[in-house]
C-alpha cells in the first residue's frame, strides 16, 4: 500500500463525508478518483446517481468501478472504492428524488458538497436546460441548508456563462431581473412560447447552456445566504494533464471529439481564428482546484462567495493556430489504425472559404461514397456522420471565433496560500504545463481511450497513412486534370462561338 502524501489539504478531509453530484461525468470521475487516492482518509463519499438505461444506482456504481480511471487509485489505496456510497436521486425531481432515510443520512453526515452535475447539451431547449442546470441546483441548495455539518459547497459553473462580455472577472454579475422571476415565467409558458423569447433572453450568448449557467450563478448568490459557497468556472475542459494518467479522456465532447474525427481524416475544415487564444484546461487541473477551493472555503470563512476562473489564456496562452499545428503534427506521428481519408484539418477564418472546403472535402466525398455503398448493397454512413460533426463544429464555432479575457486572481491567490506539498499533490498551476507535450499526450489518449487503438498498432497505422497520402495526391491530380479539361472546354466553346458570330456577320 502506498502511503498518502501528507498535506494540510489531505488532512482537512480526514474523517469527512462528501456528497458529489455528477460523479459519472468527465470532471466528476476525475474528482472521485483524486479524492480516493490523495485524500484517502475521508470517511464516506456519497454519489448522487439516478437510474439510467435500465441500471439502478448501485449497478451504475459497479460499472464505474470497472473503468480504467480507478486502476491507479485501487493499486495505491487498495479497498478505497468501499468508501463510495450510492444515493438514489435525480436533480430534476422534487427533493432531488432522495428517500427520507437517505436525506437524513446526508443531513447528519455530509461536510463537503461538490455540485458538478449538469446537462452539457448546448442546444437543449431552454425549459429543459433550466430544469436540469438551475432548478437542480436550487433543489440541492434546499438540502444543503439543512445539513448540520456543512463546511463547503462547491458549484461547478463555466467560464463562458458571461461570454456576452469580452472581459470576464471573478464575480457573479448582477441580473437586471431577479432570477426566480425568470424561472417562474419560463415554467408556466409552453415550449413554443419559450422558444420565441429565448433569443431575447440569451442576449448575445451562443446557446441555452451558457444562459442557464448564468441563472444558476445568480440564483446561488441570492439563495445561499449563510452557506459557505464557492464557484469554480472551468473554460474548455480537455484530457488529463497528469492524473490519473496523461491524456486520459472518456468522451467525444468539444475539441476531443473533433480531434478524434480529424484523426480519422473526416474533418478538413473548421471555422476559427488562428490568432485567438484556445482557452482549454486539463480536467485534472479543474478537479485539483475544486479540492483546494473546498479546503479554503471551509478554513477561511469570510462570508463572501468567491469565484475562481479556471482558465489558461491569461496564464499560459496557446492560440488555436498553435493548437491546430501541434494536433496535426501528432495525429500524423501517431495515426489511428482505421481512417477514412488522409488526416489534415485546417482552421479557416473566412466563412466562404470554409463552406467551399466543406463542400469539396466533406460533402462531395460523403455523398459519393454513400451512393457507392447503396449501389453495392452496403449501409451508407458518411453523410450521417458529417451531419453530427457539422453540428459539433457549429457548437464550438462561437468559442473558436471569439476571444475572451478571464481574470484569475483568486487562482493565483490560492497558489500563494497552499504549501509546497499541496502544490505537488494537488497541482493546478497551469503555468507549468508544456503545450507540445500535453497535446502529444492528448492525441495518444484519444487514440487509446476513445478510438480504442492499441499503441502496438502504430506501425501498421503509419503504413496505412502513407497509402492515404498517395491516394490524396492522386485524387488532387485527377481533380486538377478535370478542372483543366473544364477550363479548356469553356475556352474552346467561347472561341467557337466567337468564330460563328464573326462568319454570320
């Protein structure tokens, strides 16, 4: 058994009971794993889980245990997963759908609450987004107000909830209308009426998710009086930097999914400005910061709600252009085994040029190959795949074509408050991150964990990449030949037409 590295933060969690919402999400999994491994003397970690796909919470927890992310924790702290306890509940139900006995259990035992549950469907109908992201938090607040030993409630928001501003500080901005009034109005309206007023409510925000997160923050400020509360706002959350191991990722959301599609040779054009900051943040930086924020909130009871912008742009800047260059380089160095076309994606600032490239490199091949598949009795798939990819690109487009300045004074303040031991155990100093190494690990992680390609297949994949390159060059030659023939044909037709008019006269 590996001894837990002694640190004031880890010592704070000794014999504490913790409640986590969103434990099966990307951030939630990393948070649970880190607490089990580095705060191993916690008493109990309660996980709020709802039934899903025919599985009860206990079954979902058992499935969670089997994922690779918990291998390191189990090796370093054998038996640590016995500290996890499932609580049957649902954020969309009154009282969170928690039984009376479980409510009593939580009220009498929980000291720390991490609220990371959220619906990250960016284009969800506003009514559903508010129910999950705002009312869910309000229901959790009702429970927290009853907790006897509550020392910290950490709410995970998003750095982009105020993306209608260029400068985003670590404050909860005032709302012109009390949040509860907006919620009450939306609840009695039908979905058609809500759809009509949604563009007015968004006021420059790109989607309902960011607006719902704004409402959640203002509601938290209004209804958390007397509670020790803090908000953590991560920007674009990406694969792990170091923990539980470099490059770990478990979903196709955001840049990870589009990078995986680029590795398959499916994406050749994405809208974006190469000079803009790509404000991406590794998932383990977020989880480590959450743990430190919980410690600081509990041990420094100022009575103020502090906000922590968990971002990289103002501290360790990488542009979308640099990110694209590194991504393409490592995709070609570690190609995936099965690819549709030669991988080489480009961020395009010009909308017209982007649409032209989408037509030539996405839609034209997709329809041609799907037509061939139908003729030969196979199932067409590329057109359907591209519809999903273009929807994903559209969701990310706002953030690749706009630039924001996030203040991060509170993150820097925490770095000064914690000991050197805690800086090592709960590392969230983004200044120390080396982007080329990180992107390399991201590509390897996507290859291994999302695309399920074993590293032993790289030599075979590289040979396949060479074949795809030759095919790409041959296709370009054929296309150039056809364009040349077309130009010659048009030229000859005009020449013949001129000759005919001359002789007729």
